[in-house]
C-alpha cells in the first residue's frame, strides 16, 4: 500500500503536530482535577472555620 511511504514522508511534521497537541492537552485533566480539589478544599475549610466560630 502507499499508506506506509506516505506516512513516512509526512511522519515528522504530522507526529510533531500531534505531539504538540498531546503536550498541550495532557495537563488539562490534571489542572481541572487540581482546580476541583482546591475548590473542594477551600469550601471544606470555610465550612470548618464557620463551624468553629
């Protein structure tokens, strides 16, 4: 098939672009998780402080 040689010809550019996309997208779930955890921790902290008063 011509797919193999075509992929080899396009490979570096395609993989480079793909790697850049992956590199940008990979931290997103971690950032969302960290933001959710920070919000939860802040809410829990505020509730605890109000209860303590």
